[in-house]
């Protein structure tokens, strides 16, 4: 009954049965009433005959021949006087009968001349049809009542009902059969269309049939057109899927697609190689069978929550000397997508670079110290030769620049090495900033610049005061340098330093109205060796330096679980915002 044809058949069957059932009850009631009406008419005629006999022969003669008339009529005959007393009854002794004056059929006859009713007789214990006729007798009005039991009517009614029921059943079967034939005839074309559609879904070749009915033909043509378009779309989809599969398989990165239950849907060959998986990664397998790195699972869970980021993990069990992998996860419609990149070579090159810088820095220190000592010795020997003094002073200045460069390189190498740092201590960030500002207030380069500050009395945190002082000094040095580049020794230069609280962080803002930083340069402002050669709005940004100041500051703040960002890379104004954790 789940099919449309079954539902229509059931509805028609119910409607047919209901219609015949209603017809049965209606016709049965009509036939019953008709039989009662016929009996009433017959009894009315009989009362008229009895009334005629009583009028013509007299009541005494009728009473004498009463038994003969009872046998002739075959019905119960009752004579009632005007007071309601039964004076003659063919079925019961009159002495046992009560007064009939208030009987409804007697009252009706008294008013209208003839009264009829069908009711239950308590005297005889059965249903009777009563007809009462009022006549004028010798001693006053008399009521002639003739009654007939309904038992004979019931038998006749039952026979008629059974015959009618047989006709109804035969008609119902004929009509229901006709309905089934019409339904099958109507649904046959639709079933052919459904059969063709089912064959197409199974990948078989099929076409929708031609129909005689206009509506069905339009449906068939529409489905045929849709089938052709769907077939073309599936072919294009298969081509695109094959092309995409080839592209993903040839990518130099590992790609793993999971469903939302963390079961494998796809993995390319590079993913096998990078993860060192020897067994076959089959679709539907849980990721725990082939991903042994515990850091991956929080990454996948965060991607499901809409948080996209990447982590770098070291897998020492893979390859010679281990392997460094970058894992990136994001949520797709199908499920989490993992992209795995091999960073082993980059990590080794970075380690080699740091080692080289550290070794070179240490190696440079000895000759630079020797150059400084030699230059100072020669200055003492040739104090009276001004030209020699100038050359020697130039050598000392360049030696100081080189020494500063070596110190910066060693510091940068230490910050990037991720080696254990010096022990951190509780410090007051406000004190560090105020100390630096006091130095700049008395420095010749800062005298013509208006320096404003809004700093709390105390700003406690845990860190290395030397490194933090170095990082903040680099930021302030740049601010003063490029404000002076715009205003020179004149007035108008302005620097503002604000330190405030935001949740569990200290927020330090350093703002200047110098010549600004272009958007192009802002993207790489914290990279190593970024100098003014990149044509910033600041002109020769970092002139005289080696582009390490902001890179060092960035890494110092990061080492303290903080950060620094450039939030206003527009001409004429520069704002650096530094965040550091509170104690």
C-alpha cells in the first residue's frame, strides 16, 4: 500500500464499500417503512370493513359473529367504548386489560377519526402495527382497533434485505473490478516511465517510451531531456573527477580527506610516503590505524569547530634523522581535509643557517676586537697627525657597526634556536619604559620631538628585562629616527606611548607622525634584513642599519608569549601595538 496505485485502489475500495453500505442502510430503512405503510393501509381497510358491518348489522350481531370475523381477518381485533374500556378483544380477556383511553392511537382516532401507530405491546410482548377507527354505535362512539404483529413483516423484510444484499455484493465486485482495470490501464504508461528511469539509475541504456496521452507524452519527453542532460553532466563529472584525482595524486604534498566520523575517504600516494605508512589505506578505516601522531587529533577537532591553523610536528621514527611535517586542517562539506607538507629540508637548512650565523658571529668577534685594539693603539701613536686620526676613527666606527651587527646576529640566532632561555624574573614594564623615555628626553636627537606618555604606575609581568628593554628600544629608535627624517631639527614631531590593560594582557602602543610605512613594505616589516631598499614611504627605511631591529623585537616579544603588529601602515603615521602577558 506504499505505492500510489495501492493507495488509490484502497481509497476507491473504501469509497465503494462505504457507498454500498450507506445504500444498504438507506434502502433497508425505506423498505421497512414501506412494509409498515402497506400493513397500515391493509389494516385501515379492514377497520373500514368492520365499521361498515357494525353500522349495517349492529354491534350485537358483530359481537355474535366475532370469532368468525377474527378468523377471517387473521389479526387482533379490539373494540373500545368511549370511556376507554375494552369491551371486546380477540387475543386477551378484557378484564385483564387496562383503560385504553390515553393510548396515542385512540386519542388520534378520537380527534381525526383514524389513528395509526407502530409500537411494542406489553400485553402480547411483541411489536404491533395498530390502526384505530372511530364510529358511532347504538350506545355511543366506539373505537375499532385492529393490530397485526411485525413478525411476518420482519420475515418479509429479511428476505428482501438478503436479496438486495446479494445484488449489492455482486455490483460491488463488478465495480471494484472495473476500478482495478481502469487503475491498471491508467498506471501502465507511468510504470513504463518508472521502469525506464530505474534502468537509467542502474547505469543501463534506456529511453522513455512514447505515450498516447498528451500529458504523459510531455512528461516522458521532459524526463528524456533531463536524462540526456544528466548523462552528459555525469560524464563531465567523471572526467573532472579523474582529472582532479590525477592532479591530487601528483601533488608534492600529502592530502587526506576524512568524513565527519574521522574515517578515511581519500588519501594520495604522497600522504603514504610522508607518513611512512606501509599498509594500504582503505576507505572507511578510522584514522587511528594510520595516524600515530597525537598532535593531529586536536588539530582535526578544531577544524570541525571552524578553527583553521597549521602545526609542525617532528616524527623521529621516519627516515634518516627523523622528519618534520607541517599539518594543516580545515573543514569541508565532506569532512576534515588534511594537507601534509614535508618541511624536513627547510628545517635542516634553517638549522644550518643558524649554526653558520652563530659560528660566524663568534669567529668575527676576535678579529673585530683585534682591529679595535690596533686602531686605538695607532691613535695614541699618531696623535699629532690629523689625517691619520680621521682614518683611524672611521675604522673604529665601522668596527662598532660590525660588532653591533655580530651582536644582533648572535641574539637573533639565540632567539630563533628555541634553546632554553635565561631564567625569567618578575619585572615592572612601566619602569623599563620610563627609564628608556628618560634617556631619550636627554638625548640630542629627541630634544625637538614632543614625547607624550600614558603609563600606569606599575605593570608587573614575568620576563627578561634586558631583552624587553632591547626590543622596546628598537621600536623607539625607529620612531625618533623617522620623525626626525620628516621634521629634521624643527618642531612638529610627535611620539605617543600608551600602556594599558586588556583582559590578561598589557597593550603597549607606540605612535609617531613620521613619514609612515607603505602597505607594500608593511607585509615584510618584521623579516630579517628588510632595509630601505624596498622603496617604502619612509624613504631609505633603516638607513645605516642592517634591517634586524624589528626582526629582533618581534622574536623577543614572541619569546615572552606576546606579539607585535603594525596596525596603521598609511602615509604620515605609524602605530605599533605590542601585547605581553600580565603576571
